[in-house]
C-alpha cells in the first residue's frame, strides 16, 4: 500500500490491477475528519484521476465509516477551509463507491453522500444529527440528501436528526446496495467498483459529468449558506448544551437561545 504524497498517513491509497483504487481513512474508531483529512482525500482523488484508475472505493479502518467533525473536542478547524476541500470531492472526475461500515453521522453522512454510490449492511447507521446538537447541517447536505432520498424525507431527517438503520437507508435511497453483514460491505463495494471499471472509461467519465452537471456549483452555493448558519448557531446556548449532552451521553435540554 502506498501513501498519498504530501498527505497525512491517515489516508492511504492502493491501486489494483483491475483499475480500482481503495482510498482508506485511518482514524479509528470514529474516523473524525478535519481540514487535513478532507484535503488528503481530495488530493487522492485528483492524483488517481490523472492515472490509470477508473473507479474508487472509499472506506475506513475501524468501527465507523465517519462520525464527521469532533465538535466535543473544541479543536475543529475553520469550516470555510473544510468546505473548500469538500468541494474538490464533488469536482473530481472518477466514480466513487463508499463502503459505509458502522455509522455515517453528521458531516460523515455528507462525506458518504459525496460518493456516487453507497454500500451498507443492516448494522450500518446514518444520521444528520445536527438539530440534536443545536447546530446546522453542512458538507453540502442541503443538496445531496434531497437528491438521494427526496425533499420530504430529507427535511424530516434534517429537522429531527433521527438515526436510520441500514435496511431503512436502503429502502429510502441512502444506500444503493445492502450487504448481508458488516464484514461483506467492502467486498460488495469492490464488486460495484470493478463493474464500473469494466465499462469504457472515457464514456463513464463523460456520462458521469453529464449526470452530475451543476452539482459542484449547487454544493458551493449550499455550503456558503451552511457555513454562515453554522457560524451563527455556534454562538448559541443551545449549541453548547447540545455538544455537552452529546459528550455526556444524555438528552439535551434546549431553551431556544
């Protein structure tokens, strides 16, 4: 396995003879992201699209695919920089299959939805839990979540912050293939990527560009609003309560202030 040049060791890249690359996150168990990690993923995508790679499997070491930013640590990096690098994921040219083991929570759900396809198992969990933290969603979920599940379902998930299991996620479109178990997720994602790589690569890139036409611009516009609202809500008492309740594993007591 080779590591992406100039990137953190928390992201590795392996390109197989089948023209499928595995981009893996290594921050177990929760794989929290920050600017450096998202930038490294984007670097990997851009490097791979310049070579013989035809499809990517995005996966993670550890219990969970990605739990987003660690808001309880108090060390989250500038959101503007984060979303600038997140936009690069949507601008990349290769199809991506996300292997969602464990949970994709908050910004981690945004990362999963930046991929073209998602594989999960009945044990997988998805949640846009921002309202349970007194916060606003980000990572372009304003665009990608309605695209995946429809406007009404997306609104319910965002307003309530409820958690969705793998079977329900498959039913509503959050994931595209449901593996039998967690141990089978990566193999299923690899099989999908191999099938993508077997098609004519120039055609796949061209068709994908047409299907995703305007997506980066929509994400850019959405993240500008998301960032502004996150900055505003970060200064509220409800956000402090939401983060404290999450850290203490208790129900939050929001006051609307």
